[in-house]
C-alpha cells in the first residue's frame, strides 16, 4: 500500500510481544475479549483482537468465528449476572 511504513527490529528477549496466533475456538476467544483491550474505532490500538483474527483467518471465516464467540461471551455474561 502506498505510504505504508513498517518498522522492524531484531528480537529482544524480555520485550512484550503480541502473540501472532489467535485461537479459533469461540469459547476461548470469548474469554480473550475480556482480557484484551477492545478497539476504540480510531485504530490507535491496532491490531486489536478482531484485527488479528481477521488477518489470520480472512474476513468471512473471522466473522463466523467472531459471531460464535460473541454468543459464547453473552452466555458467560448472563451466567455471571445470575450468580
């Protein structure tokens, strides 16, 4: 893409890196949704969990997995509210 820049540096042990692989399991993904910061719509926090899943799986498959994860997350939230 024109105008895109990528900064690269050697691996530095001890530096916090984003795990490149995102789970495809909707239940695990539902738990990650609460652990990782959500996107704020400005892309200042790119790549968020959704961006990483979409880059890994492609738009259609990511949307399918994300929908199931949202359903699982809603079920977890309802269960926690009932307690």
